[in-house]
C-alpha cells in the first residue's frame, strides 16, 4: 500500500505540475524570470517528477491481473498501438496548428489533411491510445494509475490548449476548430472535414509502422517480455 500511495502521489505531482506550469503559473513566472529561465524551471520540474514516477512504479511489487489477457486482447492492443504510432508520427508532418505569431487574425486555416482531418490533437490522442493499449494487456493497479495519469495529461492538456488558443487567436483558432474536431472522426462524420483527405500521408504511415515495429520490439530488452507482433514472430 505504501508503494502504491507513493506512485499515486508521483503521478499527481507529474500531471499537476505540468498543468500548473503550462497554464495558470506560466504567465506570472515568465514575467518574473523571463522565458528562458521559465523553460529551464519547467524542464527541471518535469524531469524530477517524471523520475519520481519511474522510481515509484518500479518499486511497486508485482500485482494480480484484474482479467485474463489472451491473444485476442494482445491483437487488439497491437492494432491500437499501430494507430497510435501513425497518429504520433503524423502529428510532426505539416502541422497547420503550430503557433504562428505573425499570422494575421483574418487568415484562414488550410483544410485539414492527414491525421489532422481525424483529430486536431493527433499527438495527444496517440498518448491516450497508448494508455488504453497498455491497460488492456497489463491490468494491474499500478499500471492503471500510471496509464490513466498519462491519458489525463494528454487529453486534459489538449482541451486546455484549445482554450488557450481561443484566447490568443480567437478568430483564426475558431476557424480551425470549425473544420477539425477534438474527438477523432467527429469532423469527418459531420462533413466539416473530407474523408479523402484523412488518409495519413506516406511519411506518417511509413514512419508510424517503423515506430510501431521498433517500440514493440524494444519491450523484450527493456521490459523482459515480447509485445506486438514480436509475440508471434520473435
């Protein structure tokens, strides 16, 4: 119980400090210390709290599974991780939502393409899908705490990013929100984005597959057990 309590506290510190430093505390700290020193502080806090999470997670003894994990769940988790990998790699390719301070408010955002036609937060949804996949195949209490913390950080951070952009670029961002969606596929089903544009671009698709293969292979040397397709072909 003591180890689990420490893990819960570590996850709260990691997620909570990220939210606080990214939003309510960012402006006053930047004003007081300057942007460079603030970024240094932000990185230091993130590194310390992440290290606490890792050490706390490793200190929790092995726990009982909450359900049986068979090949069916492994296949589902493997496919989820493939989608997550494509979303992650695609989020780096031609992101039209990156901050552009010089962009006039009268500008119109480009039509969403690739993973941005699926959701305007593909990177954050890739982390949320990572959490889901790991809950499915490692159903222990410690993993629930860790993965739910990551999912809350990802999706909560995405929602707060929308609110922040609405304040900073109200017209431009509202137009971008009008042709994209927070939840995957909503803009497509509502006709605000085009299905033909939603297929991931070749760099995202190929890069996503390579990341998926490499990351799942790395489970064996790093965690001591095979994951992904390597469970069957390794």
